[in-house]
C-alpha cells in the first residue's frame, strides 16, 4: 500500500530531525577535539582555528543543526528556508576551501546540511525548483573531493607523490630552487616528485607553461629550462585555466605549511628509501643562462714550520729525544 503525501512528509520531517541531531553530536565532538582521527588532510588544522566573533566555526555548526532540528519540528517550510540558506553558505565555504586545502570533517558537516535540506524538500515539496542550489553545492563539493584524493604531499607538477623517494617543494623564481631542480633532475630523473609553491605572481604563468609542455611530451628538464629562462614570455592561458592552477598552488601552499616548511627549496625524503645518486655530497649544477657566482678566494697557506738551525760544519746535529724534543747538547769535556 503506497504511502500518501502526508505520511511521506511526516517521515521526511522526522528524518530531518534525526539527521540534524546526529550531525549536531558530530560537530560537538569535533569542537571538543574528539574527532581528530577522522580527519587526516591538510585542511583540518588550517580550519580548526577559524572563528566567527571569537567562537569556533564548529560550535556555529552545532548551533545550526540544533536550530534546524527545532525548526523541522515546528514548521517544515520555515525549516526548509533556513536549510536552503545554510546550504548556500556552505557552498561558499566549499568554494573557498577549493583554493586552499580539503578538510574531511568539513565535508562531512556540509554533507549533513545538504542531507537535511533534501529531507525537508521531500517533506514540503515546494512549487519552485531547487535544482540550481543543488547544482551549485555539488559543483563546489566536487573539486574538494578531487583534492581530497591526492592530499598526501600536494599536487606534483612532475613525478608521483605517492611513490617518489624524494619530494622537492620549489618556486621557479627562486635561484636556489632552480639549482636544486637541475641537480636532482640530472641525478635521478624518475625518483623525485616536484611540487610547485608560488612565491610571486609571475610563478603562475611559468608553472602553467611548464606543466603544459610536460603534458605535450617535453622532457622535464627541458621544459623547466624554458619556463625559468630570463626571456620567458607568458602566454594567454585564459581565466579558467589560471583559476584552476591558482587553486592547485594554494593547495600546495597549505600542504607545505602543514609540513612545517617556511622557505624553498624544501626537500623531503619519504621513509628510508635512498635516492639513487645521492649517497654522497650533492654538487649543485648551475642552470644554463644563469650567472655563476664569483669564486671564493682560497685561504692563504699557513707558514711553513721553522726548520731547526743546521749544525756547524763537522758537528753532528742534535738527536731527538724519545719524547720528540731535541736532546740537550753535551758539555765540552774538561781539559
């Protein structure tokens, strides 16, 4: 026997209340620091300190779920309007997260708001279409899910962050970074993951050109040499492509800060796997076209140790004592 509209509406309202209370408990656990093991991504620590008017965003989230539960019991249409507004705010937070770093707990909380909103939609069944808000929320969620899948060490412009023995965080505008990239690329082309971190606005154009050349099949060092050349000319990459790369670089920056990095180049060795060719000191290669530093003058050699004075002709030189000192000269015999 099929349920009538009133029965399904009542069930949907009850589900909205149940889900609101469940996610309320989740937000309280996160606010109290009891759900840290659920989130192992770089965004957890980044957003954990965010506050609004001195109150953690997780307490705001708990209050929002509590308000939704009360509103769903009192008036489904009012609860639907409130839930729609909260989902719209969450879409804005997800969009901001896209440019920084993913957060597992944040995505779980956002999914709770969206689920409660869907239940209230089922209960009220408004005349207007809610498709636009649903598409907006899903569109802002998708990039975070993609970033969540590869949050381990950041986005590598070349190499595999999961299997590489060494990760190099670099900026194309940093001379020391260029020397490190050329050196490591020459010693072990396939054993390093190169993770870009933008330091100046011009880095974005250089990194876009570098990645496009790599995707076109150019060898990494050759593409890198063209991207860092003094006469580099940025191309017209378009707004959306630049926006995508800025999001990837912002994600790398968040991962880099989470690792405790403060300056590039930053070389991280994964586990205990040695990088081939790096068993001894690494000679830094000079990138082509870059002026070589002036050689440091060698220190003056130390003065040669004084030689003992030669004995007079016909006289024997004093013999050394067993302790290394010169033996005292014999006194002349008395007449």
